[in-house]
C-alpha cells in the first residue's frame, strides 16, 4: 500500500462520522427550507400551535380582560348617558311593543277563558251590583302581576340574575337601558341619596329598588296600587336579606377572594324563581 492510500484510509477512519453528521444536517436544512417555502407543509406545522394558543387566550379572557371591560363599560355609561339612551330607546321601544302585543293576545285569551268558565257568576254579579259585565271581567283581570325581575349592578348596568315569565326581551339590553335612564334622571335632578323608584311604560310599571352595589327592577302589569307596591317591596327586601345580605360582596369574587362563598348566577336565578314566580301582589 502506497503512502497516499494510507493517508486516504486514515482520513476515512477519522472523519467518517463528521461527514455523516454534516450530511444529516444538510438534509434537515433542506427539509426546513421546503417546509417554510411551501404553504401547505408550513400550515401543517404551525396551525396546531396557533389553535392551541388561541384556545388558551379565549379561556383566559374572563380573567385577563374581564375587569378591564367592566371598568370601561362603567366609564362609558357614566360619560355618555344621553348617547346611550338615544341609541337604545328605539330598539327597546320596538322590543317592548312586540312584548305588549304578545301580552294583549294573552289578555284576550284570559277574557275568553273567564267568560266561558264564570259566565253565570259574572251575570249574577252584574245584576246585583249594576256594573257592566265587561267592567267586572276587566276589574278581575287587571290585578297586578309580576312579569319580570332583574338584579342589576349599579353603575355598569351588568345583569347579575333575572326571572321572567317569557323570553321575548333581551334582558341584558334592558338592564343597560334601565341603568342609563336611572342614572340620567338621578343626575338631572342632582339630589344626593335619592333614587328613581318607578318608570311607567304603556301598560307596565317598572319598580326600581336600589341597594349599595346593586338594584332590583320588577316589571309589573295590571293595576299597580299602593298595596301592590308594598307587597313588591316586601318581596324584594325578603330576597335581598335572605340571599344578598351575606353574599353580595362575593357575588363575583376575584381569584384572590376565591376562598369566599360565591353565589353564582344560576343559584341567584333559582332563588328569584322561588321568591317571585307565584308571588301574589
């Protein structure tokens, strides 16, 4: 074996691993370049990572952005009460008009049922009292009735819980609208420690009962008398004393306060249902 062959053999023995390693690196670089330059292959690698990050971001939104959004809403409502009322009033008017139309149909059905079930009783009552049958029917039907109850955060107008007989109205929209109207009227009169207590709209009365951090709005149909008002107030105070007095501050507790007992929306709405569904006023 000549000297040159010996040198070649020695080089092969010493540097084979390095050459193989370098070739593998070159192959990997080619694969990476191909992946980056070809959209489909890049998507296969990147899309799962992006999807995972988006899912994590969405899951963290309530914790990271929730307080900021709440503060922003409070500030915007405080600064732009007039604009909010102007923007929401036409929409709310249409929604309530639709709701009233629905209630008129229900009233018509009640009158028909009353006529068929108590026809002779009404006739005798009309004969003895001299009151027209139609007036007797309407007087019996116009007794006050609770249609809807909203528990709303003061200032922000955020809906904390609700009870309603029907699902025809956007409750979050109504809570924001009521808060804007309530704040506007109270600010307009400039009387500290005084709150708007009643809003009359067409066939309905909206009773507003204010507390420290929240207020309760009760939508009432029929004849809203002083007696009915007293009963509504008693119902509200009973609800508040029983389920809000001890847990109001922990209703939407932060992570630092997670050791407190939290009364969530579902629990609140169950209690509203128990208190107001069959309440007689």
